[in-house]
């Protein structure tokens, strides 16, 4: 459901108050804490932006999925560009010229005005695999407004004791939640308490489920093909070339298969994140069938690519490795990306 005019006004006013408070003067993006959404119990993990003097605002990383990416970023353990993998709501304080025309029109239509540098609020929803969207739902607008208001109260409470947000036990995080009362929700009390960080599920990416392999085809190929001299390199990752799929833009994933010795590109396929596992399997089988070669070894640049082609490698007894650097594949990928982004 789209936000009402009143919801938009409330959100912009809360963003302006957040800017005036300037809590980034005593809280950094490493002072993490949570705000529990009373509507559904989901925790939004808050990162205050601005202590570095460049980007100003606030990010709300949603649930366990959002938190996992946030922690990976803070620990320097990100495999993919965060643009493709973040699950968060962002309130950014921009200069007027940095706003999209539709954002400026919205502010004007609401009868609001902002002045100065880093004073113009902009709102974006990040969802893995999708192009960031300024189109929020009514529920997202409500939570973002509530979070801004609670963050300001929380920040004021910890103005002179910000480091109290660092627990001796790194598995603990401060979470602010509303206390259940029988009165008006607008006057409900809020409480801070330490909670355990949710454990990462450790499961395979959702894209890997549901792939199909024709076992008769595999048996035929395994019996007929005896050439096992090749070493192939494989990668599968998001690319920054948006595609329109339905009402929302997506970032596709690109599968690339390269011969290590010659640098020849054997296969390139683009797909959305839901179908890329099947594309990876089909692409690998297509190359094996066409060249009549089963590689003796395959090297993957990421664990994700390794996982996708795992069923085929296991069936053909192909040695498989994860490698930090794959020069042949990386050179081919750079060349391919240069072609895809030319003129953009």
C-alpha cells in the first residue's frame, strides 16, 4: 500500500529533526543497535552515517539477512558489492542537486522546503538483487518514521556514553523495543535491553534450491567423453547493468566459464538470482557436451559459483577448488564488462 500524504510529511519532518540533532557527532556507524518494529517484531539494525564527514543519514538493516551483510561490511568480509546484497531502508541527507526530479517534485507538492548542504532527505529501499527503489510502502514509511524518532531518543540517551553500546560479549547488541501497554500506542513506553545477535543460517543461497539435472544425460556424457585434460575457471556474480523485469529493475547475475590455459570464454549467461543456479548447471553441461571435454579440475572465484556447479562436478568426479585469484577469468570478465557498460 502506498504511503499517504500524511505519512510522507511525518517522515520528512522526522528526517529534518534527525539532521538537526546531528547524532553522528557522537555516534559512528560502528555503534550498532536495534529497533524492534512493533508491527511485526522484526528488528531493524541501525547504522548512523556521518562521522566520516561525507555521507550523512541512517540505514536500517532489516532482520537477520540485513544484519549479516552489515556485519560482513564492517568486518571487511564482503564478496559482492553491497549495492547488490544489502537489505535495508536508507534515509540519506543529500544536497538538492543530488535528488531525483521526482523527489524534488514530491517535496514541493508536500509544501515542504529544506535549505543548505546535506539537508534534503532522500529515501531508498535496498533488496538483494533489485535496483534500489525510492518507492516505499506505507508500512516501510511508518517504520522508517518510527525508527528515526526512536533513534533520536536513543542517541540523546547515549550522548555522553556512546561506548556503552559495546558489550564485553560481541554476540550481544542493544535493542530498543516498545513495552506492551493497554493504552494509546503513541504514548507507549520504550525500553533498551541486551539481546543475542541472531546466528547466520549458514544455508545455501535461496537461488540454489530447486535445480534440475537430467541423470540420463549425465550418464550418457560420462560414458562417451574420455578427454579430461582441461582446467576451467568459473564465476557467478551480480553485474551493475540493470534490467527491467516486471515493475522493478533487477541486477542480473552473470555466469562466466573460461578455459584457464587459453583464456577463451567458453560460456556467458545472464539470469536473475532465482534462475542462475539452473543456468549455471545447464551452461556447464552445454559446454561439456559441445566440446566433448570433461575438465580435470575447476576453479571457482566465489563459494556461490562453487555451490551452483557442485552437483555436476560431483557426478563427473571433477576436482574443485576455491581460488582467491583467477587471472584468465578476471581478464575475460573485465573485457566483457567493458562491452556491457560501453556508452552507459
